[in-house]
């Protein structure tokens, strides 16, 4: 349950970063610092999705009586 709440907080933070970065990218070409920030956001989203998949897999293992 605690990990799930942490995932929600992380998701909200990522969405906030995306919301702040979106207008910057639309107004000017994503060069320099904007491009680096955008790349970092993409990496962070990929990590978030992997942690979410891991969390789901942990739930499946518990239901099936995974390794102990």
C-alpha cells in the first residue's frame, strides 16, 4: 500500500513537470537546457513505468505464492 501511494505521488510530480515543460517546448525549439530537461523527463517517465510494472508483478507473485 505504501509503495502504491508513493507511485501516485511520483506520477503527480511527473505530470506537473510535463505540464510546466509543454508550453516551453511549444513556444520555442527544444534546444539547450529545454532539450536536456525533456530528455530527463522521458527517462524519469520510463523509470516510473518500470516501477509500476514491477509493483503489479509483485502483486501477482503474492497471489500465486511466489518465491519465499
